[in-house]
């Protein structure tokens, strides 16, 4: 290798990372937490490439990264103790950064084929909050157009943040805008309910509406397909399945699992069963009581691992 390993500060590509950070925060509306994690990954990649190749890494260098380079980077991260799920998320951040690097240089992204590590099979469980957000953001980043990515992000955050079914989200019309702190939803058997809307969900919907190239009529669907018509729910499921594979998340993580996770997390934080029944739109309390079993199983697992006499 020519020369010696470069320090991170020596690499011209570091300036590109700083521009990407602004793009993530202001154009892609990513959270501060996500942007920091993505930027840290990009710096680690550049630092690794400098040592691996023995030369300064500039913007052009990022266009010729091979599958072997990426595999070596991921192997290095695994040696540092990174688990399979975290390594998969690291790979997702790298792909996002390399796509941005190519677009900034006027090139079509041609990413090397590298598969995320497989996670060991585990029992189905509620998705963790950071995994739910990572799934939504990854699905948005992988969309073929920026407005479609904004749409998919908004839908998935709505499923997790407000406990909606896919059909309920896609049945919303443009009349719900402007969105406030709550939303009236019509569910199964034409049962209506009011669900809370978190600021991050509201911002994501507003961002999608701003970017959407088609008019969003008050009497028409809020979430539109690529040609301006109603969105096919299968496209939401496919986007989730693809993001799930990229991130190494379990097959049990479906769009409906985001709704289940919403319910389980509320229950774990002390939500009343009757209130939860209303939020989910269940006709019978017995449908809501399944979440008590999920939470009891989680508590039993904590007990077995923490109690010295268990």
C-alpha cells in the first residue's frame, strides 16, 4: 500500500460527510439521533478506507468502493463487537451515504452487492422503538423518488406512532389536513376513534404533502400512488419487507407488527386496558387483552435474568 494510514482529518471526503449531515437534517428531516449515527458511520467508513488502502479518501474514491471493501469494513466492525442487527443498520447507513456521494458528483449510484448479516431466529417480539424508526427511515431512503420516500416514511411512522392499521392509514383523505394533535380514524365495522398524533408524525405527513407532485384533494386519498391514484397497500408491505431484509430485522416485523408494538409499548408504560381498547379500535376488550400476555412474557424474561433466585 502506498504511504501510511491516513488520519480522519486528512481525508477530503470528510467535508462531504458534513454536507450530508445537513442534507439528512434539513432535506430528509431525519432526527438528530439518526443523523448523528449515520454521520458517525460515514466517518468510520472513510477512516477505515484510508487505513485499508493507505491513501487519502476523497469524494471520487467513494465511487469505486468494491464489495470486497465493504465486506472488509463490516468484518472489522464485527471484530469490534458489533452485533448482527447493528451491523445491518451500519450497512444501511453506508449505502445511504454512498448514494448521496454519487448523486453529489452527478453519477447514478452503483452500490456494490453486499448482504447484511443474518440475525439468529428468535421468538416474535414487539419491535423496539429505534428499530421501528430505523425501518421507516430505511424504507423512505430506498424509495425511487424523494416524494415517495417521504410518503412511505409518513405512513410507517403513522402505523407505529398512532397504532393504525394499513387500511386505516390509506383510507385517510386530504380533509384531515392541517393535522393537529389528534386524528379521527374510521376502522373496522365503520367504528370511528380518535388517535394521538406525535409531532414527528405530523411533520412527516406535512413533508410528504409538500413534496407530493399530485394535488391532494379533500375528498381524495391523503396518500397517493406514483400516478396520483389510491396507493396499493401491497406496496407498503413490500417496502417494509425490503427494509426489514436490509436491516436484518425479523420476518415477523410487518406493517401490522408496528401497530402491535404501539400497543405493547403503551401497556408497558402503564396505559389502561380500556384506554388502549379505544386507541386500537377494538370492539371487544378481549381483543386488547392479548397484549397483557405479551407484556407478562417480557416481565417474566426480565425476572428470570435479573432475580438471583429465579
